[in-house]
C-alpha cells in the first residue's frame, strides 16, 4: 500500500484504495512484450513520486516477471463537494471532473446561464433575447474574491459576454434601449465583515433608490446574502445601478454570489 499510495499521489489522486498483483492479467492491459521500467521498488508511502522511492534495480533495469506486475486502485476526489451546479442543478461526480444536470430553463457548465430564445445573430444571450444578467468580478489587482467598498456605486461587474442591442453596461450602470415593464433584481454576497454590523445596498433607477436591502454583515461561509427584486416601468436610456450604503463592507464575488440584472416582461402582461 505504501507504493500504491505514491503511485496514486503522483497521478494526482489523494490516495490509494487497493493494490493488485498480476495486474496485466487482471486488467487485460500491457502486451507480453511491453517494456517494464521498475522492479523491487520500496516506498515509505509519503513520497510525492516514485522517483523519490528506493529503486533497487534502477530505472530501466527490470528483473520482474510478467506475473509480478502490480496495479493500483486510486481514491478519487469528490468534485461535487463544493456544490458547483447552480439553480437547482444536480452534480454527478466523475474522474477529476463533474457534470451538471441542469433544471429546466438553465444551461451551461454550471447551470448558471438562462436558456431563452436564439437571437438572429446565432448568439445566445444569458437569459432571453431581452434580458441580461451581470455578475460581479474581482479586479486583477485583488488576489481574493472579496472587494471592500464604502458608500459608493458598485462598478466591479463582468462585461457583457455577447453583443446585445437591448442593453449597454458602462461604469457600473446598465442602460436599457427599449421602453417597457422590467423585472429588476439583484443580490449581494456578504463576506465576513468586522466593520459594520449591518449591510445595506440599493438598486437605483436614475440615481433614485428603487429596491433596498439590509441584512447582518457578520458571519463566515456560508455568507449571509441579501436578494431583492421588483417590477419597474423603464423608458429608453433609463439606467440601473447598485449602490453600497455601508462603511467598509466586504463584498464577495465568488460563485456568482453578487449580481444584478433585468428581464423585460411580455408586452401584453397586465400588471396590477
């Protein structure tokens, strides 16, 4: 098991579950004429690679017979531990990877992209032809997925990934180009904050607060988050932005925890 543990570690796995003698016969691999490069290998079990073990015959000098061939069964990582699949997606663990089975209406590798209508250009906007979802980003100068802000408009947003004639994003302000009723939503992920017991932010429409959220800013992962949404009638060139109203609050940008966006509602939808 000492040698097996080193083999698995060298291959990138956390450890070994089992080892096998007569591996060629058991697994049906390796022709009789295959070269054998090592024999009489002795490992303590804590080495990073086989090269750090005692190689009694040296590399390329192999005294072993075919029936002495060895195989290992490695322990795989559980790639679903971090819950990478969003919006109700189901994670299926693989070998050094995972697959997300997305809930209806969601797609992408992590089920974070909404599936809507196909645009005439052949590109798929994030949610629908007249909707946009903007994720927060961490500046290149910031090593961690946290940003400290104080009473200021939040401008740390990802650029729009696909061309979209319905919206424009500049300096943290999202501008709409079509008049109508829109669902406006947003969420701010709050990292552990020692400076302010309360965390506040507002979603502004033309610098006027439309949606407001307030929550505790203390704690550690899973972070407390604040989500808010509402319907507003927007005119052409109206702008939406997010304003932080706290003293040195720490915003997390990890795992799409901070975002905002708008969805244009159907023209024939009667709103009370």
